[in-house]
């Protein structure tokens, strides 16, 4: 069985990459999963082609949700917004260094991508919650 | 359980039950190991470790007598009830009637006061719609506790919307008990419009016991007891506190079979007769009618039939009756003593861990010696999310629940993102609590270690 709390995940949980917010022109969205107790706010900067040029996020949640946000946000810079939105769960799981994740933790791992899915490329300069 | 008018032969379920329990007397004394041995699932291994099942507030495990009752019904007695002249239908109807009697009398209620439902949620919805829609008028007030389970919150909230009534929450004091002085002030302020109060007997998150009799007395003191429907959500408490529906001055009690060692899919709504007279059926169809014609349909005269539409789950009710008998076998003194000892032990051990904050009453009894909680303990773990705590506990075979336990209003009001809950049943042991404690120490080890960057 995978060690869910291996060093790689704990490192991203304790030292989350891209944690914070962005200044200037950006698009934002929020995602809360109150029944679990996870919440995230994401800021994204897009160029004219819809490529993510910068990303920051803030949130509170379990180790899996925060580590996944950290890991995926690192990868997301330089990617088209569309690619991040369409990212399948098993890719997120793989990026976490895991072979699989239990059904109950999928929503946690998906939180960041779920927030990104609420952003429209045409919303540039406006916030969408 | 002795079925009146029946000899205790080898096919008699009650006789078999006694054989299983290893005694053939009417009131055997059960040892704890006798009790635990009745639950085959407790031998299961989780990730190579013994199962420590501490999620009883979510659902309980089932003893052999319940499992066998269900199988026995389908192998020997299965037929539709009330609708046939043949022998099998007769036996099945007999099982249904006797099971209703057993379940009603477990709560010291009359069978005519019992409406069989799927669970507490269905019972509360039935109460809100069947009673509320014809009784609650615009401008009237509906009060529920702030710590209520969503099933005792949302039906009333939506009823208030539909009836243009006011929906308000009762204040709770620290440790999750009812803030009685504040509640009295609230009742006094709204005494002319107050119509419904619905409270849980025990909080599934905090474990706190609510002093519902005190609220009942307040209503009497304000001379508004008769105008108010006093409803109790007994989902958490039915297996942990004896209920005497006859002497308890409440109007309705809702409960779930699966939280009291019975099967899923069965539960009940107890309603005092005078309130039942104010009920309108909510589900229509076969079984609840008297005559059905294109011009008009009339309802069944028998109150027990009027609120049961369609074929009920006879097997599950038979299972629930077996669960009631199981609890009667152990007896309330033993159940209460076991729960108190185990829960106080767990509270004391948890308090030794500096990372842990118990939410809800810190002790079984208050300063006056009155019992103030049941064996459901929720806690916060410093700097570690409840999900992660639960995940690590799972690695040790310990099953707990994490999240908001269907009590979002409570969690949001207290600023808790999520809590972890350990809840006990009649088969849990102190040694299992020790396993929980050492697993909790493992959480500190996992999250406290240095990680490579």
C-alpha cells in the first residue's frame, strides 16, 4: 500500500509552492468543500493565448488537498488553462507520487483543479467565484 | 422475548435467540465477552490489524440474532402482509405485528403510536410534512438546535419556507449543552407564535445530552405546552439512553434502527395519539387506504395503516425487534455502566495528548453528578486536518469519522473546519481505546517529522 504521507507529499503540504496571492491583472476563483472542511482561492494570470503565466493559491484543508494544489500549480505555469481544467484525477494522483488514491480522498486531490475549472479565459481582469 | 400465545418450539425465533446467547432462561446474565462474540464483523482485519470500530454514531454493527432474524424471515416466513388469506401471509403478518409491538414497547410506547419509517431522516421529514403542512401557519415560529444534524434542521427550515413561518435556532452553551436561561428568554419572547421545537436528545458531534424535559417544563410554565409540537431526534440516543415515551412529555420521537444494532433501512416515528390525530398522510397508495374510487379515496381507519404506504420492510423490522431484544438482554444498567466507564476512560486518555482538544463535554458527568454526554467524542488535532488524522488512524485499523458529521451550522458557528469523531458501542473495549491513543501518537510522528525538501 502506498504511503499516503510520504516525504514528497508532506513536503508540499508543509512548504506549499505558489502559496499566496497575485497582484495586478488576474482572474480568481474560489472552491469550498465545506462538508469536508477544505477551501481554496486561486489567482491566475493568463496571456492572450490563454496560457497560464503565473499562479498563486491560498487555502485550508487536508494534506492531500494542499499538496495537490501545490504540485499541480507548479506544473500549471506555462500550460494552457484548458489543459489544467481537463486534467484527469489519475494524473493528479501520479503527480503526487502515488499509484492510487481512495475514493474518499479524490475530492481532496481534485480541489485545486475544481477551482481552476470555474475560471473562464474570457474573464480576464474579473473575479469569478 | 416471549411471543404471547406461542409455545417456544425449535422454529420459534425467540427460542433460537436464547440458544444463541447460550442460555435458556428468561433473563440470562450476559458477560461482556458473550456480547462481543455476537458480532462476527469484529474479527475482521483492516490493513492486517484488528478492526477497532469506533464509528458507531454513523452506524452500529449487528449481532448474530439480528442477522439470523433477517435470514429466517426470508427462509421461513416471507409473504406480503395484510393482503392474503394463506398461511404464509398469516405468519408474515404475525411477525410484522409482533415486531411492531416489540419495537414500540422497547420505547414504552403503544404500537398505535409507532409509524415505521426507513430511518430518522424519513421520520423527521414525515413529521414536518405530515403534521407541519396542515398545522403551521404563516408567522409562526419553528425552533431547532444550532447543533442539530441536517436531518433535524433542513426539513424544518424548508417547512418554514413553505408555510411562511419563522425559522430560528436555539442557543447552545459551552460544551454543547442547551443554554437553558437563554432558551427560556427566547421562548418567552416568541410565546404567542411558537409552534414547533425540534431538538436532538444527544448531539452526534458533541455527544452532549440535551435537557429536553427542562424545555418541556418551560413550555408548561409559559402555558404554551399544548400549542407547541415538541419533537425529539433520538437517532444518536436510542441505543444510549432509555426512552419512556409514555412518561416523557414530548410529542414525537424519531429513531433509526441501524444506529441501535438493527439493520439499515428501518426506523420509526413515535407520535402521541393526540398529535397523530392532526397528521395528514404524506405517502399515498396501497395499504393506507380504505376505499379508492375515481370520485374519491378515503384513508384507512387504523392509524397504524394510514401512514404506511406500500409493502414495508418486514424482514428489517423483524431484525430491529431482535436488536431491541438484544439490548433488553444486556439491560440498561449494564449498557449505561459500560458506556460511562469506557467513555470517561477515553476522555481521560485523550486529555493527556496536548495536540488534542475535545469539543463537547469534557467529562461524562457534570459537577452536580448528572450525566451530560454519551460515548461520541469529537476532537480537533492541532495543525493536522481531521481527514489526515482519520487516514492515519485507519492505517492502524481504527475506524473513526472525520468532517462535519452533517452538522455544518455547528461547525461554522464554532469556526471548526472539520473534526474527528470516535464513537462507542456495546462491544468496544478500553484496550481498543489504548490502540486509538497510540495511533493518535503516530499522527504526531508522521506530521512532526523533518521532510526532505
